[in-house]
């Protein structure tokens, strides 16, 4: 009898594959097991009774029902224990794959030195693992760095490691975090407001607004009265605000210092000390924060 192929599947609902028969029309169990490891036989659904029927197996040789394999799809039999173990292994593998594929996402890198380039960023973070993407955010008009950027890694384990520590990049400490939109519910939102210390009395709110708009959209500028040598600037994007913290900027020929605008109930003593250090003499009762 000429060689033919029979259709075999691991389950009735799965796509079958064709297995070659021998010259006499039989099929070797070893041939089936080569494609379906652990197979111990075949079965099929009878077109007449719609019941499952076993294929006769003699000394490792499978014999066609009534000497004709026909166009039926034959389903692989496994020993019960082996099948259970294989299902458990498949389930465990699926969980591992699911865990491995999830969650690498863009990380925001805060506090970058103005001189740091994308190549510098890639060179630094490549020491932790494979880097998919790096980006330094720049002002559209000037092309100058905004002091923050983004990085993405191939492996989730690398991402976790990078987020767990601070980073010295081009001589300055930087932080890597998930952007606010991807933070967990327990992680507080970063402030969009910054404290501008060492201000001079001739600096107006409009001048401060125009200066800080080069970094991002400014929603509010507040200079307390009477004058206390500081101001608060609020940005639309908290990432812009955080990228400026720790910087010394030149406004109207004067060096001002940018830091976090801490809530009054959080650390009022530090704020008063900081105001005094910059010549503020403390915060008045009506100061808005």
C-alpha cells in the first residue's frame, strides 16, 4: 500500500497535523510520539455512534480502523499521570511567560544635567541591561534640555533594579520613576509647584512667568506680600516642576534656587528655615502654598 498521511491532533478542537503512515498502511506509535511526546495511542470519534473509539495498537504499531484511515481526525492518547504533569508544566510555563512579558514601561529620569545627551543616557543605563529607548526632553524653540528624560529597558528585572536606587549621571544625582499615569494607587502624586528662593524685589510675577514658560506651561505664579525674597511657581506638568528642583537659575542677573514647595502641614519648620536662609525672615500667616 502506498504511503499516506493521517490527520492527528492533541485535542479535537485543535488544528491537526499530518503524520506519515508506513508502506503497509499502518502507523508507528514512535512516529506519533515524535510529534506528540508522551503519546501512548490514538482515538477517534465514530461518525455513526458519535462515541470515541480507540485505534488498535499491537507491539507499537497502530492499525487503521477497518483497514482505512479515511478523513477522520485522530486524537492523541496520553497516560493519565503524564497528561496531568504536562498540563501542570504548560500552566507553569504560561504563568512565567505572562510574568516575563508584562510591565516594562518608560521610566522618567528626573534631575538630568543640562549637558547630558541621549547617548550619555544610553551609555549610562546600558550598564544595567539592554536599553530599548532613551530620550532627553528638549525645548522646542531653543533645543535646550528641560532637565529630564525617559528610558526603557528590555527586561522587567532591570527596570526594578534601576528604580530601586539613585543614579549619578554627569556628576549629578538623578532619580528614575514611573510617570504619574503609571504609578500605583499608593504612590503620591508629585507636586507641580516649586519654591523659588533668593528672589529680588524687582522681580514681577509676569517676569517670573515668562522666564519659567521656557521649561513648560505655567499655571500660576505667587509672590507673597509683604515681600519675603521668594516665590512659588506652579506648572501644568509635575515632571517639569520636579526636573527643575535643585537647580540654580539666573533671572535678571540674579541666581535663584529652585526646590520642592513642601506643604505647610508637612514640614513648615523646614520651609521657615529655608525662607530665613534666603533672607525671607519666615512665612507670613497669609502665605499661599
